[in-house]
C-alpha cells in the first residue's frame, strides 16, 4: 500500500523518480524500490521528507489515514515559516475571512 500511494502521489504532484529523490536526499533507484517492492522498509526520516514534499501527512502516506489531512499539512508548513512570512500569511487570511463575511 505504501508503494502504491507513494507512486500515485509522486505522479499526481508531477515529480519524476529523480526529482523526488533529489528533493528528499535519496536515489532514483531507491524511490523506485519503495514504489515497487513491498519488502522495502524506509527509515522514518525519509518517510517524513517524502510526506513533506508530497504535501501529505505521514499517516496518509503510510496508509493509516484514509484522506490527507490538509490542515495538519498546512500547520506543519506554517510552523516552518519565518516570522515575517507568518505575519504576511496572517494578513492574507484576515482578508480572506473578510471577503467571506461580505458574501
């Protein structure tokens, strides 16, 4: 299940084997192995990097969660932003909220 989900997400997000491998600090052949060999057993840090690049939760990638929890992914990415970027995003969100209230 992990391999199928990894392959599907990789293609959906427009990554080649090589481009995803480069992003997560792995090799093309190892990403292929993860996608195609059920016996492949990646380390936790690699699974975390893959989930981050594919914009899903680790649980979703591992198949323990049916749907990707976009709020969890958003929050994880938000916590990694710089203070000025967090402030800018907060302003943008206030604008979005105001527009919804006007409808």
